[in-house]
């Protein structure tokens, strides 16, 4: 049973919610309160898995409440519920809310948002890590791209097209903008998986507000996070995205699935950034272990943290509501067999792209690198296609 806490100052809205959500009483243990103060008092007594808060409330509004929850109960999933008229304020809540819903919200939307977001909860046994990941409202960007995007938005002739292109090159910006645009708040019929499409949907004014006033992005501080080489991580991420998309295309996947493959490839190692920023000490220990015992990075992470950058990255993206196929491809990029797909999928494309690129990069070095999972490819009966994928990889890196 998931424990879900609803907060709204209007008691008739709460009783409406209570009535409409009655069919879920076997799945969710629901509590309804009319103020932020009461919500915090209850949370002090017993933790909740999810909090769904109204935006506009007297004394303590939704943002203030969720800010408090973020500090005191970081592992709780935070959802804000607000009206369309409050789009700007809603976007300001992006520093404290994982998901945004628009009023009135149907049972189905609420149910799928909570279920999809909490689906990954059991995946990370390390509670300390769960708290750290839940605390992130954004990740740092490559400084060069951060400057480029703010310059473009500050310029009177700034264009959405260029903004979209810059964002598409940055792992952190892409993840964040897709979190916003994919939230149920915007009620889009389909998942959006490209930054260009995302900024087009939001419009220049909203994007400007988000980046320049709300400051949803930040610049990576290489001195503070010495343990990670962001430039090469970004380069590897970008090329994995391109190759994953080409592999998906060569397998005859449609445009949407190709976009998902690109996004999955781009995001696959985002967990490494989460680790470097959120747990810098453990991150350096991982690097040490990789060097001394010739382990793959995820094997070393498994030993030190009990989980890997793949699980960490997918947990964050799941919490942010990115498309499920993308989240799965990130989770299983090293061990695609665990995804339990019986045909070619986004996960296959991302796994293959990453393995082929690592394999090549390190071929002249004396230590282990991620490899293609041939048993898995054999089960899908697509081993014969590897030579085509390898050619695509060679053309890309030559
Ligand atoms: Fe990886
Ligand atoms: Fe990788």
C-alpha cells in the first residue's frame, strides 16, 4: 500500500478528491488535510510515499510546503496540483516538485503519475541514495553550453530553434526540459522526447523565464567536482545517442522510437553525473576501485554503493517522468537481458550503441570495457545485424 497525502485548503475540493479516489482505496492509503501545517505534523508522525499539494493556499502555499518536505522528508515523491492560470508559478515550483498536475485532475492521470513515478521505488535499496536523488531538482550543465543558452535567451534576437539545438547537446538541460514538458500539467497526448520539440511547446517567454529567472539550469563547477570529466562524458553521451538512433533506424523502428533511442543514448550515463555531484567521495572510491581491480565502473559501484549508475540514472529520470522506454533503456544499458523484452527495443539500441562505442574506445587499452551481450542478442535472433551496427559506429567515429 502506498501512503498518499493530499493537501488542499478548500475542503470541498478535498471531499471531491476523496470521493473520486475511492476506487483506489485498496492500492493507496490516503489521507486528506487542509493545510501545510497539518501535513507536516502528520509526516512527522509517519512518513508518506507521496504528497500531492495544491499550489494556492493561505499561510503556507504549495511551494513553501514542498520546500519544507524536500528538506525534511526527501524520499517522499512531491507532486504539485495547480490551475492553468498559474502556469508561471507552477513552473517556479520546479525546484521543489517532482511532478506537476493541472486542476481538475482525473483519477486516471493521478493514478498513472503516482504509479509510474513510484514504480522504480523498490529498485534502489540504498535509502540514503534515494534521498540524495530525490533532492536533485536539476543537474549541472556543461559550462560552455550553459553560457550559450543564457546568451541566446538574453539576446533580443534569440531564437527558439537555436535554444532547442543548444539544449539538445546538454544531458542535464535535456533531462530537465523534458521533465517539465512531459508533466501531466501540460496534458500532452504523447510523450515528448526531443529538446527542440519541448522548447517549441513551451514557447520563448516560458523558456526565458525558466532559464533566466527561475534558474532551472546551472553550470558545472569542474573545480568542485574534480572526480569527473564532464567534457568526455558529454561527448560519449552525445555519440551514444546518435548511434542508438541509427541502430534503431536500421532495425526499422518508427520516428518516435528512434527519438527515444537517441534520448536513452544521451541519458544512459546520467547516473555518473548524479554520483559525482551527490556523492563525490563514493564516486572517487569507485574510480579507485576501477583502476586497482580492473572492474567495470558499474561493478565497482555495485560493490561500494549496492547499486549502479544505470539504476541511479533511471531512478532520477523515472522520478522526473521521462518516457518509460527511455527510463528502461538507461536502467538496463549494461544488462539488457534483465529488461525482459523479447524483441528489439530502445533498450537494445542503447545497449548496443554504448557497448560498441566503449569497445572501440578502449580496444588498445589493457583493461576491461563494456561489451555487447551476445547471449541477449542471440535470444532476440538479431546477432546477424551487429555488423551493420558496427559499420554505423565506424562511420561515426572515423
Ligand atoms: Fe554506463
Ligand atoms: Fe556509457
